C-alpha cells in the first residue's frame, strides 16, 4: 500500500481511472461524473473538477480559475431555477472530450427553457479539466413540453438520455 506521499496527486473528486488518455468507457464515465456534479448545483463541488487556473468560455462569460467558476455558477443557478441537465458523449481523443447537452430550467417569472449546447473539454494529466468551451442556445418551452422530470439532483440511471428523448 503506498504511503500518502506516493499516492497520485488527484483531487478527491477525480477517480484515478478517469484520467487521460480516455477510452470510450472512461470518456462516458467522465461525462456522467460531470453531469452528476452539475446537477448537484453545488458550485464549490463542481469547481473541484477543474484545474486551479482553468479557462472557460461560456456564452459571453470567460471565467478563469476556480474562484471565478464558483462565482459564475452561483449566479447561473440563482437565475436558472429547477435546473436539470443531461450530457452525452459526442467524441473523444487523448485528453479531450466533446459533449452535447440539454438542460431545462425556469426563470423567476415561471417561464421554462430548454438550453441546448456543445462543450469541448481539455484535461490535465491528473484528469482535471483545464479548458472548457461551451456554446449554448436557449429555447422557451411550455411546462407541458418539459422532458426532464426527475427530482432535483442526480438523473436516475433509468431516465432516458438525450438520444433516447429525441434531443
């Protein structure tokens, strides 16, 4: 058994098996781990999956580093109420993963939206995301058009994914 000084320097939120280079299996697991973290709506928890100097492009926002990521996500989830997200692997290679995603949320006035997008991720050797580029479009929907109905938090394993839902 290795001593603490011999153990890999991986943040506790990153499983040692989820480091590059990715296989299809580990890329899918990495995508699901990210989805689960974002569905927690806990900015500090989410930020631990990123390098301390991680660089983002999220629409017109450009957070750099974990503190700015926490600030960004705190604002995001104050605006985007009842947030539920599904991510799906699109492609992967070496230390990069591309995903497509959709999430549903409502604003303070009660208007529901489905936000669609794509993300490109680049990871450090320790499995932490060092760059994230997101392109997102918002579509107003009625409450009857919603497809994500699980209780807030992690999407149940038996809930359909994006392709199954025709998204």
